[in-house]
């Protein structure tokens, strides 16, 4: 914590003004109101300012307000200190947060703390005796840095939208797979051939990345991509869809062959072992299969969506599982009987088969029961029947 005021500017230190019409937004994160007020006094005419009294409040502000361009933070704060805030920023998934310029408020005597903050990713430091002109100069430089980083990220995003090769794995991109898949789907329709789409999620990759670091997480993704590529045929195509997910399109593939291929992939992933610092990292795969053999699909996107849904269902079951078109059909509940079918079941003495569908049958009968109530003067408990017909959560 630092309660000393920032040095008052001398007459020669006239407060500079940025030429931008819209003021850049700066977040000041410090538990000392005096420090926050002192900094604000010297920069309020050139910068739009937001305040936070501790690291947790600062982290929330940074996540919810994407207009913040520079963070000024103390190191000693309650709830979450400056080191913890830096760690969260530099490991954030969002490039905006990960590359956020951070100025640390530090006393000259805090050499060890400054070294530690610099190692954690601090961009710059200000001390108790800094002048207003120097503070403005540093903030302007970091605002320009932030804008350059954001523009670079926009350029990266634009390139990624049309790129065909994933830079990390060398596999295709979602854009590539969509283009190639549309061609394969169109050709298959003309030739009356089947297509299989296999979606694969590497279970536990995200946990491994958190435990061992992003570099190890990326190495697992690369290893995983090579493993999948080594199992596919020449006519198949593969792409990395997200950090730990891939997709394959297998033309001229019947459902039985697609299921066999998917199960072999699952077994190959489970059998693979990665050694890191004398520790074996084992992982599994959740796989979803869609195939024009049994699935109704009007486009390759329809097959992608079906396969992805089944992959996520397999993951929700704990991973190391494969769900195909056949199993997905089997998971669907049996059709609800009509009133005539219900009466037939009762007449045949098969009430047991009717029991699971009683609320649905009652729901279908309600309009008739209400009509009979109104026109025959009956006193049926319609409200109670409506409650009984409602599906139970």
C-alpha cells in the first residue's frame, strides 16, 4: 500500500492534453483513496478514469469493460494483490486482457517486489515522486501500445477467418473443413454415397494446460493432431476446430465403418502416454459420429452439428466414450401413444406399457374432458387433471 501523494507538478509541468476526441480509459486499482485521487488529479483532463479499491474489483472491471486500455495497479491490496492480478491477466484466454499494459505503483525501496512484478509481466513502474508530465508521457505510450495490440489482434482474427491451415498443428482450419466438406457433400449426393463426420474432443487437455502450463497444453494438442492424422485415410480430411477439439470428414464411408474407425481412434488416444518431467500424462477422447446412412442432413453443417452434439454428450458422461447415429437413435424416448393406441393397450391387458405415458395421454384428452364437463354438466376436477398432465421436472 502507498499513501504518499504523487508529486505536485511545477509551473513548467503544464498538464498535457491528448489530441484524441475520445479519452482513453485507464483503470486505477489501489486500496488507498489518497493515491487514487492524487493520480486522478493529474490525468483526469486527458484520460477517462475508472477506479477499483482491490484486486478482485479490478479484475471484475477489466472483464466487464473492454474500453479500458491501461491498468495502474498497486502491489499490496486486500482480496487480490497486484501479483495475483498480474498472474490472472497474463494467463487470461482473452488477448485483450493477456496483453493489457500494466503500470505498477511501487516505492523505490521495493526493489525485490519490482523484480518480481516485472517477471510476472508488469509493463512499467511509477514511484511516489513521479511528475505529472512523465506520467502522461508513459500513459500515452502505453495507450498507443494497447491500440497497436488490438489492431494486430483484429488482423489476426480476419486472417484466421479465411486461413486454411492451423498454425499450431498444421491441420486444416474450420474454414477449410467447411469449404472441403461442402464439396464432398455435394459430390456424395450426386453419386449417392455416404459421408461420415467424426468430432473428437481430447478429454482433460484444459486441466493439463492449467496444471503444467500453456506450452505443455499446446504440445498435447500437437501430439493429438498427429495421432489422429496417422489414423485417417488419404481421402479423409481433418481440421482443428478449437483448442482441444478436431473434426474429420470421411467420404464414401458407411455407418458401420465410421463407428469402427471412431472406436479405434478412442482406443488409440487412451493407449497413448505422454511423459513430462518423469510424470506420465494419460488422456482419453469423447467422440461423436454422424453419418448420412441414418442421419437426415441437408448440408455438411447439419452433419457437423449432429456429430458435435453427440461428442458433447459423450464428454458429459465422463469422457472416453463414443456416440454414433445408432446410439443416438436408441437414446430417443419411445413415441407417445395416441388415445386410440392407449385404449388398444388397455384392451390387450398391456397396462404396463401405458404407465410411462399416462401424463401425455391425459394431456391429449383434456380438451375432450373440458368439452364433456361444459356440455354434460359434469363436475370433473379439470384443474387437478391439468396439474397431473404437466410433465414432471
